[in-house]
């Protein structure tokens, strides 16, 4: 009992929230309000999760391919250590911390309409052209999972990037194998299991 497990996730990137609006709202065609507080997005997040302590602590790698708020192409890479903060038969909540890297088509393509804040770094690629990028030493990922069965879950992710942007995504989490302990029962310390 208590061996490490693996899981994969596939999620649709569905919405960006700018809590205080965004000064580049005029460049965001899929905004739901004039200040771009809510912007519809589309894209895909792929994740691989290696559990290092039962089904409670893991290392997770996430790779995203998406259209950003301007409908330009962007990629996000993240690796983090995650821990379960709530666990029941049907529900799970995980919190993860780790570095993230974002690269996107440069918004300078909009010319004078784009007022750069200096938040993103500028670079040039022979293959992709003008790009903007940002490396964050610490990014937070909050995940809620609802279990249909021991191997399959409906999974929601929330990435708070306050005050700039918060990202919402939804999809499927699949456990590649189920070990001897039932991961959907409330956690029981290993020393107590032999007495059950």
C-alpha cells in the first residue's frame, strides 16, 4: 500500500478574468464587457502528474497551447509541487506551487493601439517572429476534482494571477492506475490501516 501513482489531465482553457479591467480591452475581441473583466479564450492544457506520497503529494507538469486575450498564439509551461488540502469520496482540492513560463505573439503588432506596460520581455524568433515572454518564479494552481469513478474525474483549475489576470479551465483527469488503497476514501494514516 501507499505506492506512487500517475495521472494525466486534459483541460479546455475557457476564460481569463481581469479583476479590475484591462487597459488593452480594445485589443481583446472576445471580451464580455467593455473593460475586459471577463474574456473568453480557447486552448488546451495537457498535464502529467507523478504522485510521490500516496495520492496526497505530487509533482505536476502542465503545458498549454492557447489563444490569448488578443487571439494571438501563446504557450504556457508550468511545473509545481502539489498537495491535497481536502479529500473525500467524491471531492478533492489540490494546491500547487512552482515556476511558470509564458510566451506569446507580441502585442506590439497592434502598433500605437498597444501601450506596453513593460511587464513582458521582448524577443525575436526566426520561426515565430516578434514574441513577448515572462518567467514567474512562483505560480499558484488550485484544482478541484469531482470523481465519477476511481479512475476518472471532472477537473477544474483556477490560476490566480492577481491583480493582472486569473485563468479558469475545465477538463478531464484520468488516473493511469489505481493502487491498493482507495484514493476516494477519506485519508487514513498508514499506521492505522492494519487495524481497519
